[in-house]
């Protein structure tokens, strides 16, 4: 969670949170006057950083408004991460009724922050990330988190025509395009459902990985599901905010695949098949994210995410050109974006 220069908000939730923190101030030595915005996310959660008396230590406070956010999945997955031996924030206090948590502070620098400054750090950082990912997948079992169901996969895909096509581009799919869309959705859904299942973080990317000791600190895991084994490596290597060339992407994916096989994670024995799964699962995620980014702008008043839409259009094109089964979707993408508009866009 990165530091923000925003002033302290003035709202009822913030005042309620400060009262809650006041009840914990003596126990943890909190310096309430230092409370400042740390970050927000694409949902309704907000995070604040608060210092401690006589110490350089600080804490993170999560504000998750009841009725809009539920802290119980976070609590469940936090325990799972600890059991896996990876490094999530430690929960010091939690109030499910009010929707507040006091957490350990994993620091101020995300992978994304550091990698934007120095991309040469990527091999070291991604090695640590894939080791953590394998450790999390190794404790997978049905029932820990909800299933990544067919209904969920299809619901995510429908965000694209609803929010990106209709709301952002002001268009509707033609009858022919609807047939193409339905065919591609069936293929992507079938591929994801056919994969072996593990715990899926669902946003395992540099923005949610912290430069910490041990590396990495892992954040934003509350939406985890039990689903396709290729999903998290796909989201790591086809990130929303920073991109990598094909050679590096394949290299890290192979290294992850080798670690996963040694650990008994149910990846395919043939890397070629696993790479296809990564790309197809990635395609579903890219289309979903385009819909989410548009929804964030038009429904939630958060326009900055949509600035990265060209990155995801490029990802979609990349996968579609490679696989004949997915290539028909370019009919839709080319009409919406202009046939050559994104072809020169680089990662």
C-alpha cells in the first residue's frame, strides 16, 4: 500500500474509524494524530497508516464499509497465507460489525513502484513472487475459498459487452458479433473449467506485491477463489500497469512451471499446453478487466484505470492472433478500436 499525499478525509466512516482506533490507542501505542491515507483500491475499501509512540513502527487500518465489503474472506485468506508460509499483513484487531481491521504494515514500496524505477530488478522480484505463488497453491484444497464457477467466469466476461462496448464505446454488438462473442466465451470458459484447480489469488500482480522481508509481502487476496491453475501466473505476467516482452514472460512462466511441478502443483506435464492455458485464461481476464475499468469510470467515478485500456486491448490482440479459435474476436476489437490503432502500441 503506497503512501498518499491526500488530506485526511472528513466523513462519517473516517470519524467512526478514529473512534475505534482510539479504543486501541493505549494497547498499541497509536499516535492517532499521524493517521493518514495510505491507499484505496478499485472497490470500496480504504487504507490508512498510523504511527506508534516511541517507535518507527506503523500500522495499517482497513476501512471496509459493511454492506459494500465483507472482511471475513480477508480474515480467512490471511490465515491461509500464513499457513502457506508466505507474508501477508498480520491481523492484530478486527471488528466485523464495523468493518475495520488493524494490520501490520508491510512497507511503502510495491513491486510496481520499484520496477517502474528499475526493471533490472524483475528477475529477482519475480523469482520470489513465483516461489510465494507455489507455496500458496501447495495448501490448496476444496472448501477453503469459493469455487471459480462457470457462472462466475461467464459473469466476468459479460462485463466487457456491458461496460466497455456499450457504455465506453457507445455501441452494441451486431447479431454476427454476438455469435462470435458467444463462441469465444464458450471456448474460454470450457478451457478454464477443464484446468486443474488451486487457490487463485485473482490479482497476483506487482501492485499487490510488497518489497518486504521476507519477499514478497502479499496483499489484496480477499477475492480468492478455487479455480484454474494458470490464472495467477497469467495475471502476474500480463499485468494491468506494467508489461514485459515475450521472452521474459515465457522465461518466468517456465521457471514457475518447473517450481510448480517439483512441488506437486497440478500443472500440465507439457509446457506447451500450459502456455496455451495461460494465454486463454489471460484472455478471459483481459476482457473482464476492460469491463471493470470502464465500470470504475462510469459507475464509480474512478477514471484513471481506463487509461490502461490500450494495454489490455494489446494483450487481447496478441492472444487472438496466436490462436485460430480466438481470432474471430478481432472482428469486434477492430471495429471498436480501429483496425491498426493499437498495433503499434508497445508493452
